[in-house]
C-alpha cells in the first residue's frame, strides 16, 4: 500500500473546495474511485471536481443512467455503479478509463474487477453533521505525485 493522505473538512463548501483543487490538477486518463455511505458527500465531491475541470453544467448523481458525461477542460465521466451490484455487466469501462477524460466511479467496489490497477481511491467518512474525513489512497506513481502536489 502506498501512502494515505487525509483531509478533514468542516463544511459542505470545504469539501467542494478541496475537490475543486484536486480537479484542477487532474489529467487525461485519470481514474478516481469514490466510496462512502449514502449521504457522505460523494456527489458534492464530484461537483467540486467538475468545477476544477471547468465544467459549467450542473452535476448530479447518475444513479439511473450509470454514466453521465460532462465537457470541460477535460471530459468528466461520472459513474454511479451502485445498481451493478451482483451484476457481471461490463458497460465498456475500459473505453472510459482509457479515454480522453477523467473518470470518477462512485461505489467502485461493485466493479473492482474492471478497475485499472493504478488509480486514486477516495473514501469520504461522515464524522459529524457537516464534518468529513476524506482519505486518499494513491496506487501508482501518477497518483502518488498528484497527492503530493495536492497536499504541499
């Protein structure tokens, strides 16, 4: 296991700002996985990432479509794979992961076998009404460097 990076937020705005800062550093082919209980702020986090990618459209959870695409500095492929639990359905994940944009996968553990080895795993934990602990676990040199840059 590589290093873990921990960031604590005490408001929805702080969570979104941290994600926006991360989003501004993202590059083509970056893959981020987002885990956390319902209501911890995964979609809020993704909205912040989108802002960092200069996406103007409103971002909302792709619960019923599985994938939503947004155009910005780089395309954002926002996946919510919760509904794929206990499914062997491959919706062309490789094309997204190796595409020209950034892929964010909510509930990624449901499609673990399809995920690339190198990625940035993010877990959001609720520690209070609006307080969150955001843990980042980079796998691979690219994501290790990304975290170092984000936390400097």
